[in-house]
C-alpha cells in the first residue's frame, strides 16, 4: 500500500521540482544543473521571461498610477482659433448616436469629437469610479477633447457625435450605435426618440418648417393626418385647427407651445380666443376629419 502511494505522489513531486527549477535564476543553479545545453538554455529563457513579466507588470502599474487622476475634458467652441486643428483630427471619423444614459469609458488614447446634436456632461473619474473635479458640459455644436483615462459620460438628451475614437466594441457595449455610411455622409446622425420631450419635438418642428417652408392653411388637415401625426420625432405633440391658426400642443398636458399660420410658427397668445373647428374636434376624437358615414357624426 505504501509503495502504491509513493508511486502516485512521485509524478507530482517531479512536476514540483521541475517547475521550481524552471523558474530559478541561472545564477542560483548548480554546475551540475547547468551542465546540459538544453537545461542551460531553458533556465536562461525562464530568467528572461521573468524579467519581461516583471517589466510589463511595472509598466502597467506605472500606467495605472499615471492615469489614476486624468485631466478634465476640454470644451472647444465653434468659431474659436482651435476649431481648424480639431477638424483635422476628425477626418474620416465615424458617427455614433446614443439615447439619454450614463456610461463610464476607459480609453488608452485621446478622443476628439464634435457634438452634432444633444447635450452631454463628461467627468473625470478614478478606475474605481470616484469622481474627480467638476462636470464639463458640452452643447450641440461644441468640440471636445477627452484625454486618455476614465471618464463618465452623461447623455442628457439624444446625442450624436462625430468622433475619432476607434474603440467600436466598447462604444457599442456602452449604449452607442454607429450610424450607417449614408447618415454619416450627410453629416448628421439618426435622432433617438428615447427621452425626447415636447420641447425637443417643438424645436424639431420649427427647424422643419424653416427648411421646408410654411404649410398653407388649406393643407393643414392633410399635413396633420399624413405627416405631422406620423412623424416619430413629433410623437409628443398634438395639433388642433382653430379660427386663428393651428395650435401646437404637448400631447400629455395639452399645454399650447405655439401657433402655426400661413407664414410660419408664432407665439401663442393666451389672451386671445382660439375656437377649434368641428372637423378638428372630430380628428381629436376619432382620428378622422371627415364625417363618419355610419353614424353621420
């Protein structure tokens, strides 16, 4: 029985001895151990491997110490003297969009970006997530430079940025979505509908009217039924046709945000009476401007 136990432990003993020998420094090996060329070569290789491993560990440790307190992100306003230099770094860069959210990014290289739409704050943090310094706020049209290190991004509105960041996998796992080439060629990203408010949609509508022109009064019903009410970026708004124009309202609270007439969008005057048309009331109630042929209403 004792012999069988010895036979079972002997291979384990050999592994332990050979492993220890492999990781000994050549200077600690005896002459007998260094006699064979293969042993000498293996020992030297093991010693170099240990030095390389220690060096890598030292470099990584130093790198972590250096990046423990990263510099704050930098805002560069459009039209500043630095804009041209920043634009040069965005040549052939990608477009990424993200809904309102919070994410911490760790990058080994500096990121340069332009905020095409949305609003974000960026805060330097330690690797453990402790905030360092104040939040730096970026608005639509701002450029930004984020040094290497850990930074917490807060997307306060649906956001699209043009960025030279090549960490596609990390961006994706943090909630960002890369825009298709066609959107990128047009210089803007896809607006996310998550987190949008009636104020966001109202601003979108004002830009739409400014680009396309005012809607003629005779086309208001068709515009509401086939365009405005179906546009996903106007989903928080509702519309009512009155004797003084088309009211643009918050769909939930019914707060009037503005009035559209034949010339464009104007301010709402609460001191005036706006009488909704019967056809508009029918649309509000049944989703149809025309009389119901079955009920006659």
